[in-house]
């Protein structure tokens, strides 16, 4: 078993369990930066082509849900932990959010255009 396969099968989930915080109340710094940038440059979101975001290492999609809800962005996330992806998908379903897609994977293969 190579390192990637090991991470996808076990360590990704172990990392998620160690760091999971269902009471998270703020986005990651990078998401906060992007949000502030888009707040100051709303014209970037008003072009005819709808914008999307891809987050690699998205955990359960908290940051993506925030960006989707605030800006209406189509959001995609890749996360090694299947437990995080499953938790995020259930969370998205319960909130009726359909414009956020989470998949298990790593950055060496991105199943998105």
C-alpha cells in the first residue's frame, strides 16, 4: 500500500476525527481573505459566466457552504477523509444546499473541469 492509499483509507479519517469541531463558527483565513476581496470587488461576481470555487482539503465543506451562501458560488471540494465528505454531504442535504459538491480524493487527481 502506498502513502496515498494509506492516507485515503485511514489517516485522512483519523485526522478528521482528531480535529472535527461541530461548533466551528468562523471560516479559514484564506476563505475570510477571499470573502473580503469579493466584497470589495463585486463586479467580479457579476460577469455573465457564473463563478465557481474549488477547495483542496475542504474538510466537511464548511468554507464552501459559507461562500455558496454568501456569494451564490458553485463550490467543489476535494478531501482525503471519506468521513468528512460523508458528514459534509449529510450537512448539505439537511440545509438543502445543492450547489456544493464534495468528493473524496487528493490534489494529484481533480475530477472537476
